[in-house]
C-alpha cells in the first residue's frame, strides 16, 4: 500500500478525497482479506480527465507486479465489450461466467469496468449476488476480490456542488466525501448506462461512491509538468511552453474555474509539441565558424 500511496501522491492532482478514500478502502480490504465478508466494490465518478483510470491503473500495479497486464486483472470497456443493448442477456451470462472463472483461478482477482455509462442498463443485475455479503459457494469464494466501476456520470453535478461549497467559504481541500455522497448515489441510480435503475445500487453492494473533483488551472499545470518530465527528464519547463500547452489542450467552464476536459488531452499535446521542438532543432542549418 505504500507504493500505491506514493504513486497517487506523485501523479494524481486535485483529488484529496479520492486519494484518501481509495487508500483506506483498498488498505482495509487487504488487511482484513482472510476474514472478508464481501468483495470490495468501489464506484468512481467524475468528469473525463480527472483521474479515474489513473487510480484504477495504480491499484492494479499495487496489487500485481504486471499491473493491468496481469492475467488476474480483468478490464472491461463499455463501448467495446458491451456495445449493444439487444445482446444484454448474452452479456449478463458472459459476465457471470467470466467472473466465476476468474475467481476459480484467483480469489483475489481485480475487475475494472470502464465507461459504465456506455454499458446497457441492467447489465450488472446478474452479478449482484456475487458482490453481496457472504458471496461464496461450495466451489467459489468471491469475498476477496475487488471490483472498480468508472463512470463519467455525475461530473457536472460534482462540479456544481464543489462550486457552491467554495462560494460559501469552504476551502477545496477541506471538502469531504460526505459533501458529495448523496449526489453520487442519486446519479448512479438515476443517471445512464449499466447502473441506471440498477439492483447493483438498490441492493447497497457498492461500498464506496467516490467523487473525482473537477480540476482547476493549477492542477492541469501540474499534469503538464509531469508529462513534460516524462518526455524530457527535466523539471524545468519554460513558462511560455507551459502556457502554450494549457491554451492548446484545455478549455475552461463558463465561470473560468474548472477545466472542462481536465488533463485528458495533456499527454499527447506535450508529446506533439516536444517532438515539434526536436524536429525543428534537428533541421536548423549548422553555422560555419569560418563565415563568422
């Protein structure tokens, strides 16, 4: 868990609630895993580019040396794995089979469901009993597994709640899970996708609804600095380059408070601009000292 904490501290910006909630949830589950009564079920909600996939990937790395490439980490993408509502029953059967087979191989398997809002409503109803208390049978024990659901649903509402809290005088870093839980539960149940009117939510098997807060300019700038370091190995980034990337990669909301797309486009924009620099430097004509 120390490795997970270091990675989240170093790479996740503006998400004090999610960092603490994930560390406590994963740490508590692992510490008590031999006597666990149910699988750990986490639902991460927030706008695109706020860090949901980063968290899931770092959890995978913390649990398995091969991270997401481990055969005991199972990731599903809504638009790829479950694209058609007309095949809902097929998807339900397949999902039960996949999870049961994975648990048979490794009771401590990790399951990640990305783009939950793109999955057919009712998809998860078939696995509720696998996620509930005392989820085991003669042949399978699901209680040591971890399930992480990632959804963009609730992003605008989280931003609205945070803005109201900040306008009322609450500092961002002093907001807590409690400030957003009711909003998240409501939109998980009444929003869109696989959790819409879902037994997964109604049956209370989701242990933690965790908000990913909208990012401010300073948080996106931290993302840019991190990506620049990955490309160059340098922590010294010119202010002009930083500002250019921000202008090119980010749009702000109507209040000029939160970034609409978070850090979503930062990585590839830094790659492109850095490559442009290298290419131009390589094509500059060399100066002949004899001509000076």
